[in-house]
């Protein structure tokens, strides 16, 4: 019994061979559904960027319906959220030219042409050639429930990772565009079910910067959600927003962390 419990414990708390905090020289790609989906892993991404890794952020939608403010139109909101995203990434030191947005409508991702979306993601993977993909966790041993765009993003990302490794998939990218098939060896899956998380990254020194970065999402994490007055918060509201965001930081043994499910191997088995 003790041996079995030890085995379960070691599996449940598995870590990559080299701790993520020590990664250097890797190319990292995060795929998310909305501007602000990097919030799940922003401390880790900032740290990785500072440690000499190349970090890219690819967002599938413009976030153009994510508001309760009746006076904001879709175009206005798309522009607001683009600027918020870029300001947040700048706070973490991630270059603006490492931000890609595929421009799909918020809330409608699973109704888009799946082949087209996967093709665009495959092209991106083959261009960037990431060593690690950060993406919504599609689930381990069963479907992970996510709200609509997050659910679609999880599966589209996994499907694209699989397609990118096969040279006869979207072959024109290889024969015409000069790209090469690419296999992503490692995955950091975020927004996992708590029981599936097996890797926690120590973000000490990055937790306050994460809060500063997340506070840039005025249209999402402040009174701007229902009554947007512009990108600047009053000193009082900024203090309130940051206090609320600080409650979202997870701690383990007093250490600020971000939790993930780590997977290494072919994308075929990402859900096993």
C-alpha cells in the first residue's frame, strides 16, 4: 500500500526533467482564445522571457464582445483589448512583435471553419518552431469542460500541434512557402482541473509584476467591465483592482506559484 501511495504521489507531483524555472534557450508559444488568456501563466511567461527564452503569444479572437458596457461597439472593444494585451505583455518584458492575433470574433470560435483555423495555427507553429506549447488543457482521461472559446481553443491547438508534424498535412506550406514540418516536444497545459495539475512554477519576484500586468486589462478586471471610461484607473480603483487580483495568486507552502499539467511526447497522447 505504501509503495502504491508513493507511486501515485510521484506521478501527481511530477516535474519536467529540468525545472521550468531553469529553462533557457527555448522557444515558447502560447495559444489562447482571448486577449488576457495569458493571465493563467503570465508570471511563468515573464520569467521565461527574462531567462533567455523566446516567448510568443498567439490569440485566436479579438475579444470584441467581452463587455457588459452597452456603449462599447465591437470595433472599439477589439482595439481596446489589443492595446491592453500589448501593455500587459510589455509589463512582463515580452516584445510587442511577439504578439499575434488571428482576428476571429469573440464567442464564435467553435463555429468558424475548423480547417482554416488549424491551417493558420499549423503555419504559425511551422514558422515559430516552438519547443514548448502553452495551451488550454483539453483534459486528461476525459473532456475538460471550458467555456465555448476556451474549449475550442484547447482542441484547435492540440489538432494543430498534431498536424504540424506531418509533412503531407497542409503540404503547400512546405512545397510553396518553404516551411518545414515541426514536432512540438513539450506542453504546458493551463486552466487544468485541479486534480490534473502536476507542475507548479515558483513565480517569486514575478507575482507583483503579474498583478501589474493584469491590471492593464481595464475592460475585464475593473469597473470598465460594465462602464468603460478609458485605460487609466483612478488611484483608488487601481488599488482595489490590484487587491482583488492579488487574491487570484495561488500559494503553496507560502510560495506564489502557477499550476499546470505538464506533458512531454507526441500530441496524440496529450489527453492521456
